[in-house]
C-alpha cells in the first residue's frame, strides 16, 4: 500500500489570502450564537379560563423585547399556596423554546379532571411563569373566570405552542 503525503500549507495560505481579500459581504457568515434567556420584564403573560369550562385555563406569553430569546419548553403553572406545579403533557419537555421578538407562544392547563372530585383542592389564584427561575404572573380566580376559587387535582399543562389551536389540541380541547 502506498502512502501519499499531503502538503496543506500552500492550500491554507491560499485560503487565508482569499479571505483577507474578500469584501465583508463575501466573507463566510459567522455562526450565530443562540439567543439568551428572556428577561422577565420583556415578557407579557396573559391567562383566562376557557368559556364554559372553568377547569381549563388558556395562557400566553409575548416577547415584547427587540430580540429573540429563550423560555423553558414547559411553562411553570402553580396554584396559590399549594405545593407543586402542573405536570407537562406529554411528559418530558426539558429544554427551551425560542420566542422571536414580538411573537406570542400559547399554552393551556387542565386544573382538574373531574370537577365533582371530592379530593379537589382549592386555590385563590393560578400563577404562570415562562421559566421556572422567574416569578411570572399571578391571576386571581375571579380574574381568570373560574369562580371564587380554582379547583385543583392532578393538573396538567401543555408545552409552549406556536398557536392557540395547537395548545387546545395538546390539552384535548378539540
């Protein structure tokens, strides 16, 4: 078997010379860095119960900043002073979700499967956060439209979705 020697110095020198001679528009684009985490003050969060279904709340987050940023793949949904948070459906969902400047992501939470369940807990409010490391926003039951309280038992939430229809579909609304 014959081994061939490759001389790369002339090729590297020629490549470097071409790059130095290229105008800025001709140079190869640098790899773009991933967006940073969204600053909490750049996010606007809204929430409202689905009309006629006080056990399902739709919510959204809008990036009011001037650049794309990242939020957690699964929103954090909490209930007043109750321990725990809604679990994602489908399970998993670790990672991030890119939210472009001026764009909105949607989600939904089913607070309880059976409203007549005697084991249901009650909360005066529901909290929505785009990332677990942020405070997010709290909504009173009256403001959500769930009555005097939010009934909670084994709540599940969607991942962030690009449209309200996809969030509804993920939570089983149709």
